[in-house]
């Protein structure tokens, strides 16, 4: 396995490749069927050999795991299923020795209903100081039997739950995830202390879940479609919170990446001002279909959004919430929309894999940083989870119509050995792995020069050591219909053929890498990307 490169000490986050680990499904170190920090530590050499700059962990805190760990009971304790705080500290230190930084997930909009604050609020009763940390309200109707307002949920179902004493509490997600009241000073102080807790233990950055949802309209007015401002998305007061957070991050040299879903480019850019967040996820590109005009528009709009504030773009093809790229790109509709998810959608995995390979090289050639979700480098497809094994609350709150997100969270295959493909040793994994998982196993792909893993390793090594990659300008080049071609610096050119016929490559000195072999005449096949040096 290749020796790791030394860590970069400049503004590394501007063009880093950051690998997303979903701890439950990465590697099982103790054989109990659930991935853990011991498993990650054992696989750090694999990540170093892959050539990434940092690892982002989805929540590893103490949690009932009602929503995959995004229902946090204690931000200063590692969930026992994953290990201990000492394990986390060892992981951070061992990763640093390999030149890998660690980014942790913070969930500031809500906590678990098992959090000490919420248990105290339930016990204290109406009008208590403990309830002021949340959004408790009397109901409407003659006897308070109706919710305080009609806000729509981020999941299906209601946003209010009534407690035995008659009051209701707000939860934009599940009832087990009560929303915090960010107008309360305790909430602000607590999260600032949590940031210091983790920055002080050596983490390099923090990913902020649902970053635009924290502040609510204090009147809790009913929702009206199209009315500005939205009662709980992107309230102006939220920027004061992130300015305070940025001051803390600057003390430690830490960075932020925000999960910010906003259609308004100008308001999106506000989160990236020099005294707020360093970066934010680019969902416009993630949800974009495999279409040349739509992709170019997504790239242009992303770069335009970031330009006024000088922030780098982020590029991502998949994460723990969306259908895996190989499956999505093999469907008739290659975009992604939560509302469109359905059971039984047909897919052509061979076509999807070819497009996913091309998309990988496209993404890695764009200016800015890249997030790589675990298993994408293996070309894993979305798994079909038996109905009796589904755990995602999105499925249950939809009345069973939404297949949920478990299909992209299935434990990784490390070896070709059944029954659990090297994920663990003694217990069936928490989600079932498909029977064909062995063909995607790491050990099998490492020895295959044509595998998806080999493509990613070669591309990441070239991106890190080569000229013209990462942050910097992009210039579109003339190209035929259905073809995207752009130049970076130092003679680097990327060409993506999304047309129905082979494409002629522009003049070049050599082909650095292509997602699939070129045609015998040197033309670029359909659904293929090539990196050129001119």
C-alpha cells in the first residue's frame, strides 16, 4: 500500500478530498455486527493509501439511534456501540500520524428526547426554566388539542407532539428529536463549549447538520408557502450564531462545513462570508441528473455563488442520505429528489457504473474540495433492504411508501469471504449485505487494474501530486453537443462525453487518466471522462 503523503499545513480545506465515514457501517472491530471506532482505526492504512486529506464522521455520540445518530443524547460521550472517548482520541491521533485530519458532526438544531435537558424539561412542567431551552407551547383549539402551528416536517408527519400535561413541543424531524430554542443563552453557551471540547481534542473541523434551521420565528406563526422570511429556514439571526462559532474555530485553526439547503444563491453565500462558515455542501450538484446542460449550469451556478465571498466550492456525488451514484445514474431519471424515492425503480447497473466512473473524474477535476462517501470508491450500488429489516424513520413516517435511506448505509465489504465479507467476524451486521457483495470487496478490487477502487486511487494520487487540480480558475472550452470540456491551470484539461456518440478530444500532449479506455482511434467513448495535459 502506498505510503501516506505528509499533511498539508496551508488552507488545506480549500481543495481537500474528505472521506465520509458512517461509523455503523464502515468496519466492525469487535465483531458485534455494528461498525465502531476500533474498526476505523484498523482500516486507517486503507484510507491513507486511498489518498484522502481528511475523514468526516457522521455522529458518533451517545444516542438511541432513532435517526442514525442524529438524535444526540450526549455530545461529550461516544456511543458505547462505537467505543469510548479514549478510542476517539486515539483515532484522532493515529489518523494525524498518517496525514489524515478528522472532522466531526455537530447537530445543533435538536437533541435526543433522552438528552438530560429534555428529560428535565418534561419533569419540570409548564412554565419552567427547563422548558425554555426548547419550544414548548400550549395547543390550539377549545382544549388545546390542536398543534400550536402547521409547520411542515423535514420528514413526513407532524412537527409537534403533545406531552401528558397538555403542552406541545416542536420537532422538525422525529418526535424523538426535540428542537432547541436558540434564543436561549444556555443553548448558545452549551454548543460553544461543545466546539471547544472537540477542537481541544484535536479535531480539524466540524460539519454542521441542518445548518439553516436553528433559529425560529419567535411568534411561531403558521406556515405560508412562498412567504418571506420562512418561519424556520434561514432566519437572519442565525448569522450571529455562526460568527460566534467562527471566532472559536479560529482560536484552534479549525474549519466548518455547513449543510445548507437554500435555493437563493445570495442568501446561501451569506453563510460563507469571511467571519462565518468556511465551506458549505453543494446540493445543487449532488442532485443534478447526468445531463450536460444541467451539469454545466450546476457547476456555473456553484462557482458564481461562492465567488462574491471568496469561498471554495464543495463537490459531492453521494452521502448517507441519498441513493448511491451507481444506482441513480443507471435509472431513467438520473437526478435525486427525496419526494421521488420509491420501491422497485429499475436501474441498469452497468450503465450506472460507467457514468459513476466518469462522474468521479469530473468531480475531482473541479475547483474546490471534494467529499467522498464511503463505498463510492468501491462502486457500491444501492442495496434492497427487506421490509422487516428497514430501520430508517423516513420509511415509517411515510406510511411505508418511502424506501428510506438504509440502502446506502449497508456495511462495507472488505474481503470476498462470506457471510459478512470481512465487515465483522462473529455476528450478522446491523443491516443485511447483498449476496453479491464479494464482487465489490476491497481486497478483490485492490488487485484489479480496471476496478473502481483503482480508478479512485490513481485519480486521488494524481490530484494531490499533479498540477492544475484543486482550488483555482476554470475555463470552459469549445466542445460538441453533449460534451463538457474545461481547462484548469498548467495545461490540465478535463473532457466529459455525455453524448450518444464518441467525441474527438482536443489537441493534447498526453492522456493522464480516463474513466474507461479510449476508442482505438483515440476518441472518447460515451459516458467517459478523460484528463489531458496540453
